[in-house]
C-alpha cells in the first residue's frame, strides 16, 4: 500500500449527500415576495414566515425637540468651550444656551453655567449672568467650579450695585476657598467695601 492509498484508508471520502431542493412556499401566499419564495438558498420555512412588521414610530411629546443621536451634552459643551477659547463670544453663548435648552438636567449643562455667566458679564447681560452663577451654586453646591461661580456672582452684584449681597458673596469665597486664585481679588474687594 502506497502512502496515498494508506491515507485513503485512514481518511475515507464522505459519501455524496443527495441534494433535495427545498420545498417552495405556496405561490398564493401574498405575504411572501416572489423573489424570496423562488430563491433556492432561502429555506421554505423562512420564506413562508410572514414579514416582521416595522416598529411603530413613536411621537415626541409636545415641546421635545428632535436631536441627532450623534449630539450629546458633552459634545455641545466641548463645542461651546472651543468657541470660547477661540474668542468667539457670540457663538459660545449660542452653544451654551443650546446645551442648556436641549439637555437641561445634564451635568454638562450645569458645568456650562459659570462659563456662560462669565461671557454674559462681558456682553453686559449682568442679570442673566447672575442667574447662571446662581444656577450653578444651587445645582452643584460642592462642585469644582464653586469658587469661579462665587467670583462671577460677586462681580455681577457689584455691577448691579448691590453691596450687601456682594459683600456676603466675597466673604463666602474667602472663608470657604481661602486658597482659590479668586480669594486675593475677593479680599481686595472686601477691603474696598469697608
């Protein structure tokens, strides 16, 4: 026995499998497209199954805007921050407002408040700026941007001519965040208010 003969004895060829064409779906079934029913590669059981209905379209509740799935609160915050760094104040304000409108309860919207407040101060929208600083202080009372929000709040109150509230804000900044970069400015302003 030669080597090929011994291999044939050890590994015999499998017997040929008789191919039977799958039974076709009934031609009279209106749910089975003709192209599927006549396709020899589609098993009859699959071809004769009714098509899966499309899921119902959900309607949005009133007041809910459509947003692209690719848009996220973090992405909007990133775009607003980029516009602010470029010095495009108008575009940054628009983007921060959009973030807060579309994702009002997100952490990104809360984080945007001090930055938006600072930009609003620059443009002279002092009351709106104060609202942003107060929003952050209310929503994130122990957040990392509390010193910045207090600083912005103090500046806004100064511009609005509210010395008692301003003084209270500077005291809080100095007492709670004595090592903050804003603390020396707060101390100077407190000395001016004496």
